[in-house]
């Protein structure tokens, strides 16, 4: 049975988003080893607790999401679209929520170790390490984007039912148009992912697919 979203029926059509150099930015949220690579991070913690199988659906999504995020990243670089890599790390200002979770996070500065194949940041791309779920709290991201006059954010995220939902809504409330990429993100389970993406769109947020984003960058779709 499809999930019902009657609230969305009350909303106006979503605005068109400008996806070009100087107007859009690609923001990769927690696309890193800790969240997306088997054998470390979340997967290692699941193994210690004997619940590895609980994450099989997630890592199937994560593998596909990483491939699609790499496609978008490559095209964004060709089009000179700015890129940010937002990652979780054990920074000094770890939020109470993160501390209470009890999960060991990567050491700050572990950029190379945390990078996924095909998704390594280039020297001119900013890596922001944060100690909270929010991508804006204490990161300077909003100021960076506004300084560059960026109006549209393309979001790809791991644990999308948490990080993507929060990041997209925070961005929309700060005046950005948001493109949340369905198949370049991954949620805890397939069911969670379907619910997340179906419930996320509306207002300034559009849920799109990798092919949509590639077409937007190419200028053949808006």
C-alpha cells in the first residue's frame, strides 16, 4: 500500500531550481567510510552487537547511492558547480545528542581515510566535519553558500531518514531551493527510504533521481 501524504495536497507546486555554476552547489552529507563502508564505522558497531544482518538493506542502498553520487559529483565538477563534503567526526563540540548515542565517530582530519572511491574531495572542495546532525549548526555552511550567492542545493546523504530530512528542511527554511536525490541517498531500511523520500518533498524541497539531476546540469530539464 502506498504511503498517503495528504498534507502535500495542500501545497503549491514546487518552484523550478537553477542548476548551474554559480547558482547551485552539490552537498554530500555523511557520504564517508563511517556511514557507508562495510567493515568499519556503523557496520563494525553492528558486528560488535551481533546485529549485522539488520543493516543488509541499508548497505545495499549505500552501495548504489555511492555509485550514483559519484556520477553526480563527476558531472558537477565538469559543470564547475561548487561541492561541499559534510562529514560526521569526533570534533571537540560534539553535541549532547551525539555523545549520548554512544557511537564512536572518526577522528577529525581523517579525510583520506574516510573518503570513498570516486568520491574523494578535490583540494578546492571544502570538507566540513561536524559533531551534530545539523549541517548548519556551527559549520559556517550557510555563510559560505550565501557569500557565493548559491540558491539551489543538491543533497545526497547517508542515513537519509535522519541526515537528509534534517538537512533539506533546514536548508529550505534558510531560503535555499533543495533537490534531494532519491537514489544517491540511503536510509536505514528500504521501507524507511520510501517513507522518507515520499514525505520529504513540498515547499522548497523536490525529490529527484540521479538522471533528473544529470539532465538539470546539462540544461535539458528544469
